[in-house]
C-alpha cells in the first residue's frame, strides 16, 4: 500500500507554537504567584504565633493578679495614668 503523508499546515504550526509560549508563560506566572503566597503564608504564620504568645501572656496576667491590680497596671502602662501626688520621671537619654 502506498500511503501519502499528511502535511501539517503552517497555521497549525503557528497555533502549536503560540499555545506552547502561552502555556510556558502561564506556568511561570503561576510559579511566581505560588512563591509569593508561600512567603505571605510564612509571615502570617509567624504573626499568628506571635499573637498567640501575646494572648497567652495577657491571659496569664489576668489570671495571676487581682482585678484591681490588673486595671491599675493597664491604666498606668497604656493610658499613662498616675496616682494623685505621684511624680513620674522619664528617662530621655535613651530612645
């Protein structure tokens, strides 16, 4: 039997080349996005661990002291409150 070879047309070759370039570009773009998301995930995980530690410290402070002591400590530290007649000295030599 004598079979004739089918020839691939120029349009098909151009289509395959364009599709290959598109697929390669898409894969590279997705890999860059994956790497960025992995970095973001690492940062968020570290931030969550830090916040969990801070939450535990606050819970320990709440459990460890009396309610009045805790309120007074928060007022002094966060709100800069002082007792009547108390003098507060601020060290301005260090940052």
